[in-house]
């Protein structure tokens, strides 16, 4: 790739002058405003000429241009990516397949108003379900998931199977936007029997292994960073008694950490950080030194300043900004088993998905997070089943593969149906590779 420091300096200089000139064009003096406008147009022409010159260099043809479709399609290398779009005009999906042109899927039975109502209904029913006995059927929640299946995911699955020939148990990635980010799309389920009255209809987790990605580029970057082979090391970080004001005591954290430590193979060199050692500084150090992390603690989303969303440690919160400012190029996988002090503090049940996505942006290629509060008593069942699937069929001396996490989570949530109520199974999601 050719480089030109002189051209780079010229581009920076003109860009700065162009930025400075924007304010001058708004002068109240008509003559001064006209002169400023002329100067601004000249600078714009110079900027365009420099950009054109840069694009003529080898390796810079897409300089200052958005990624092309062929570049974005790299996100679908291991399975299609489904972008869900909601606006006042319509709700629809765009499927980016492994090869070929994108497919548009209309969702005629869904509109923005309906989607907003669905979002509020989920928040209400998840709160309600958390107060119900574990063995009681969550009929209202099942009804909402049936709506998600019939009106959102079924039209998409039909195109995937009929037109794109995406086989059963293949991986797919969901990329929701706007209000769709508050809907548990991965848990779509018909909850009804087939016409024969004997067998039940398949749900989304029966048909495909679902992951999420905040953007196409985030998935592409994670895949590119996976090309570097690193030696696995595992840190289980937990804080059951954070400093005052960060949340109530969590009784099951220490037993969860011990459970994880016993399952993770010795080849991953597992360590545990808890109690007085699980401070902000201690957690940051563990994140830098290890490629795999299991984080069990209170999680708090800051909607006003997302970078200050945090994990409760012994002394002070560990923020996303703290993590992003560290150099963690070898980060592979994070399991975010974050608890909340209360259910439904916000109108939408989307608190921790942002923490999980934030960890991916920080460098973790594969992340498991939770959409709402995790019940301290039942989380261990999903955690145990997940790690058992991660090490299943692992040969002596072999390393765990973080690209297997989505499959392991799918298997885990399906295997604990008798132990874990519906809202606590569907709370876990996978983000990334």
C-alpha cells in the first residue's frame, strides 16, 4: 500500500480550514457572508481534489466512502445477517446472505406503533413472570413470543429456508435497529401443535443458532481479529458484596465462580478473582492478562452516558470506558452474568445488551450477555450447561473455541427447560463471532 505523508498533511490542513470556515458563512453582514460562502466553495473544491488524488493511490480507492456491499457482505461469511428496520413508514428486514444480493422481507403485520406496544408488553410480562412460581406456565409471555414468531421471524425464516436454502441448525446473526433492539427476537416461538395434534411446531432456536451483532462492521472486525492465534487463559471475576450504593449482596456468585472453575479445562490456566481482590484495578488487570473472562456481578447501564455503564466491584464501579482505554488485543470471549438490583427500572427490558455489545466493541470477539435481570438462584443452571457444552468433545490439551459459544448457549438453554423458567432461559443472548 502506497503512502504519502505530504498528501495526508494537505488533507488534514484543508479539512481543518473547511471546518473553521463553516461558522463564517453565517455572518449577519451580507457582504461578509457572500465572501465567506465563496471562500467555502473554493475550499470544498480543493478538498474534493485532494480526496480524488488520495483515491487514485493504491489501496485507497474507498477513502472517505462508505463500505461497499461486497465489503459488508463479509459479515455474512459464516451465515446470513438479518437487519431489522423499523420506521413510521414500515417495518421490514434486510437479509445479507453469504453470497448474492440482499433480500428484502416485508413485515406487513407489524408497524412502529405495534412494535412500541410489544416492547411495553414484554417489559410488563417479564416483571410479572419474575414474581410467579417457577413451575407456573407463562401464558402471557408465550403469547408475546408467538406474536414475534408469526409477525416478525416466520416471514424471515420462510425466505431463509425457501429462497436462500439456509439449512436447519445453521448459524444466523440478528442485527436489530430502533425499537427492534428491545424485542427478544431470538426467543420467537409459536407455542402450538402441528395439524396432526401430536408434534409441536418448531421455534427459532430449534431451526437456527442465533447470535446478535450491533453492526455489520463490528462482526467483520471481530472476525478479522480472530485470525491471530493466542494462548488461552481464563479469569472468573465475581463480586458478591460490592461497595455501598452499587447493589445488594449476591449470594450465589461465589458458588457460580467455583462451578465455572471446575468445568474450565486446566489448559486454559483458570484463575478466580473474588471478594476483596475483585476491585476495579484487580478486574482491569485480569482483563488485560486473560483471553477468556467470566464476569458475575451487578451490571448498570447508563443511558445518558453509555461509556459510564459499569460493573460493580468491591471498591468502585468498573466502567466500559475503563475497559476501552486498556490495551486488550488478545481478548477472545466474555460471559457477562450480570445481575440487577431490580427488575424493570427502565421502561424497556434492554439494560445489559448494551454492556455486552460494549464489551465486543472493547475487543472481545464473542460475548454472552443478558437482556434483563438474571435470577441469582437459577443462573447457575444455564452457566453450568453452557460451559459443559463448551468443553464437550474437547480433546486432551485442546483449547476452547469462542466461535462455539453460540452453539453451546443454544444447547444450554434448551437443556434446562425443566429447571429454569421461560423468562430466565431467554434472558441470555450471544453477540459476535
